[in-house]
C-alpha cells in the first residue's frame, strides 16, 4: 500500500524538474538600458552694456537752512506783541513782531540832539567872535600905528626941549596900552582854532552818542529779518526783557538742509571719472559743485513713491565721523513749502525723516548683472555648448541689487540668474531668457527707476 503511494508522488516531481530545466534554458538575459545625460533648465540674461548712473541711498533729518534768534539788545518792558507771534505761524520779512518800551531811549535821543544843536550854536558864536575880533584887530593896529607915530614925534620934541619928560612918558604909556590891546586881540584870534577844534570834537562825540541813541531806539522794535516760521516765543506782553534775553526763535522757509551719512567708498563712486587734478582751494563752492556734478532727490520713506523734492548737493563735512567712519553730505531743498497738497504732498518741516538719493554723472558702457547672479566673486555662465561655466569676475562697484562689472565678462554672454544647486562645471543646461529681469536691470542701472 505504501509502495503504491510512493509511485503516485514520484511522477509529478519528475515532471516539475523537467519543466524547470526547460524554463531555465529558454530564459533570455535582461536587456541593458542606455543611460542619458540630465538637462537642467535655467533662467539667463544676456549681459548688457549700458550707461550706468552711479547712485547711493542715505537717510537723514530735515533742518532749516536759516535759524534766527531775536535777542534783546536793550532793556525795557514789552509794550507790543504781534498777533501772529505764536509757535508755528508764518511771518513775512520786515514784519514787526514785538516792541520794547521806547520812551527812555526816545528821551535820550532828544537830549543828544539838543546837545549837538547847542554845540552848533557855540560854533556859530565862535565864528562870529572871530570875525568881530578880526575887525577890531584891524582898527587897533591902525590906532597902534598912529600911536607909534605920535610917540616918535613927541620923542623928537622932547629931545629939542619943547615938551617935558612927563608928557613923553604919558605918550609912551598910551602907546603901550594900545600895543597891549592889539596883543590881546591877536591872542584871542590865536585861540579860536583850538576852541573850534574842541567844539568840533564835542560835536562828533555828541553825534556819536546821538547815533547810539537812535540805534537803541531802533533796537526797541524786533522785526523778522526774512520770511520765516516761528518755532519758539519766550516773552509775553508787559514782561520785562533784559539785554541778552532770547525773545523769539524762528526758522527760514526759503530752504532746508538734510545731513546724511554715507561711506567714503559710496561717495567716491558718485564722483566724476577724470584724470586731471582739481585744486579745491582755488575754487569756490559753486565751482566745486559744478565740477563734482552730484544731484539729489529727496523722498519720504513709507510714503507715496511719486512724492519727491529735487535737492541740491551743498557740501560735505570737513572730517570723517570717527565713530562710524562715515562722511556727512549736506543736501539743500529750496521752497520746501511749495506745491503743498494736503493729504498728498506734505511740506518738508524740521526733524522730518527723509530718504536722499544721490546721483553722479552717468558712466558710459559698463556691463551690469543682478546681485543674486554673483556667487563669491564668480558668475555662472551658459557657454556655446550649453554647458555650465564658472568664471571669476572683477567688480567695479555695487549699488543695491545692481553689480557693475569691471573685468571678466563680455557683452551678450548668458549669465545664469537661477539659483543653481548643485553647480557642477560642465553640466548640460537649457537656457531660458528672462526678459523681464533684464529690462528691470537696465532701468535700475540707468536710473529710470529707484534702486533698492
């Protein structure tokens, strides 16, 4: 029975072995798949050559170009104050702001005028006395001459014995008296120049004092020296003001200044590229500004982009800030209150925080690339075989997102602007032109739109 079961199991096993051998012998080897190189699509721009406008962005606060402090030069009680003399109000040039009691200085002026008139009267009197004395002197000299002739005649008569000695002495005494009268008159005339000189000196002193009195009287009126805006008032009506007291503080409205900090490197790229030497000591500031050729645009951060003021490069500070290493540049804006539009364009007022864009003269024919296309002073290029080339370049300068290339890149070469990772030299690429980025790059570099 067991032998019979064994024969039943054996045929299927043999059949399976035979089938397995047939399948193994008939099995084909696995096919080989040919490997293909991977192609990476990348965005590129063709390196443009354009005229680059060097620019720099800096920030600072508005300060008035002119500040005026009305300081009392004379003392007295404030008797008049203009209704507009309040902080924030505008006043015109020459407008009377306040007045110090002028009575004391008016009386002093009248006294000084009377003293000068008195001296004038004394000078006229002296001139009249001089004329009278000169006429008397002429008469007395004639009398002296006659007296001398009479004395000579009586001496002759005395020598001949016709008159007594007493008669001769009497004539001599009369002659001496006449001579004394002539001498007195002459002395009087000799003193006239000294007396006139003294009176003239007194008159000059009196006129000087009168001028002081007139000036002091004028100083009792405080008037605006230019169109301005009141920033502080330190006095009230009927209050006493002593000399040296600051009464009013006002700020000019014709122009404002904005002092901004900029690195010497950023400032140097704004300067013109010239080979000749500029002697600053022999030039005035207008000539220096013209030679440098820096312009400025003032904006308000976080405000509408189309709101701006045209500024003027005014000057630089005389030294570098020792704590920051920055150079201070002063920009002037004329008519800061002009074209004021409520809710749209505010005026430039004191302490307003501003953004200043400084621009130099355009630098012709420079290659520019976006900053994100720069990789540690190297750029990724798509060569003629559409393969990656990693090339070092030399940078002339950078402003915002724009990099100006000095050496290492040619016009029209395909610069990769995609963040390529990993970047393997020689890898196969498929370039796609990014025309929008190229247009934006040209606009920013040429100054058509604001730098970031």
